């Protein structure tokens, strides 16, 4: 079950990266709604609950909040430069979360 859950998270992440490149942001968000819960569940199933919570807050919730601030900021048009880097940061944090999940599944 853990391998299937990891494969689901990996496929959702890959699809999100590809469709984000082509400008399909709603589909990217939909894949994120599959990716983040799958990774969170996988972390809590394969790791110590305290370590899983810390990793999920660090690599899951914090980047999602940065992207939320970016989405709110883009509507108003102020402070675009500091929040512009939230999206690559969220993708890199998602990749780090996948590596953490892989370590949890492997060990």
C-alpha cells in the first residue's frame, strides 16, 4: 500500500510540474490537492509521528502558505517580486517531501 501511495504522489507531482509549465494552473492545483494529502498520509504511515509532523509542516504546509500569499498578492499587484519565488519554492519543497517519503518507505 505504501508503494502505491508513493506512486500516486509521484505521478501527481510529475503531472503538476508538466501542466504548470504549460500554464494550466487549475489542473496544477488539482494535482496539488492529490499530492499533499498523499505525501502527508505516507509520512505519517512510515515515520515517527513527531518527525512526520515536523517534515510535513516544513515541506508541506509552509510552501502552500507561501503560494497562498502569492495568489492573494498577484490579484492586488503589490509586492510581486518577493512572492514570485513562492511557486518554485513550493515545487522544490514538494520534491524534498518526495525524498523524505522515499526515505520513510525505504527504511
